[in-house]
C-alpha cells in the first residue's frame, strides 16, 4: 500500500476538478444515430435510449462510453441478432463510418468525433407492465436489460439527494481507480457496479457537508451490507436485477477483503 498518498488532497482535487459530460453532446449523438439508421425499414418502431455513466454525468475516464439502446418494438420476437446485423449493414453502407465500427457479442461499438458509442440493438420486452430490452448475444443467449428503469431510478435518486449523489459516485470511481493496482479485486468493480453500490445507499447518507466523512460512512455501510445475510437484497439501479448475480460475477469474499483494506487505509489517511 502506498502510504505516501495524501487522500485529503486527492479528494479535494477530484471534487474541484469534477465536470459533467455536456448533455448537448448526448443529444448530438442521438441525432447522429437517428439519421444513421433512418433508412431502416422499421425505423418508426425503434426507440433510441441513452444510458450509462456519460448519460448520468458520472464518467471519470474516457473508457466510460455512451451506451445507446436501440429498442425495436417487434411483438414477441426473441432473437435480436438479425436486427443487430441490419443496423451493422446500415453503418457499413455509410462511407464515413463503414470502417469505424467494431462488433462485439451483443453490441456495436461505433467511433464518432473521437468518442465511442456502444450501440445495443434490442427488442422491447414487457413483463407485468415493466418495459425491458431483450438482447441476444452471438451465442444465442438472451438477457433482459432495463435501460428506462435505470434512467428513471438514477434520476429520482439525483432529484432526492442532489449533487452529493453524483459527486459521491465520482469520488468512489476515483478511489477504486487509484487503488486498483494496489488492492486485489478493486479493479473488478466496473463503473456500472460502482454506481449501483452508491445508489443503494440510503438517502440520508447524502446529507453531508464533508466529503471525507461521507466516504468513511458510505464505505462502512457498503461493507456491512455486503457482509450481512441481507446482501442479496442489493440491486442494480433498475431495482429488479440483483447486484450479486452470476452475470455481474462479483466474488463476495474477495470484494469484502478489498473493501476492508480500502477502509483501513482511508481511516488511517483522513
């Protein structure tokens, strides 16, 4: 552990240097994607939904791309691979972007104005009046995501807790990045998981004036909650899928070890 780190100085630097990703850039990307796929034969049935760190204004690294779900209302269809291929074909037919797209198992990563956009072709899925997005990977495996609920619940938390919620998410991302090479397993905490951990904090944890105290109390709460028998009640931001799922592949034991070491260091250096 690097005991020369002045954590107080780091925190002040992170807070003072924090800037929000401009929403006009997101609107510009949505407009770009809309025009790019406008010739799709089912374009009028496609919803374009931005999600993730950039949309939430909690991104702290350039690797946190803007995620955009392309949700096609296609009745009861259960395989999105042809839809994904049709979107890819439209991009490939565009001379400016034909060589700026990479294909992953369930998404298309498109470069636009020196930034990357993750396009996720999906089908609208309704279950008990809850709207999700069904995505089929290259192996034919289906998974349901909830981008609209993710956005709605994130925005409600921000509305209820204010900028302290946004800033605490960013602070924890910075913390995890800073110690990712020194504390085993911290680097397994993706931006999505980090945002969910902070979202699960009770609202009263955001009634703070001192970031040092907020970090100490928050990490203690997260540690105790994961260590308890109640850890499976921690959810993703959509409040439907459990955080400790097989998909997220979080090793609870290793995470507790990592959080304990981080907690010790913070106590000693604040």
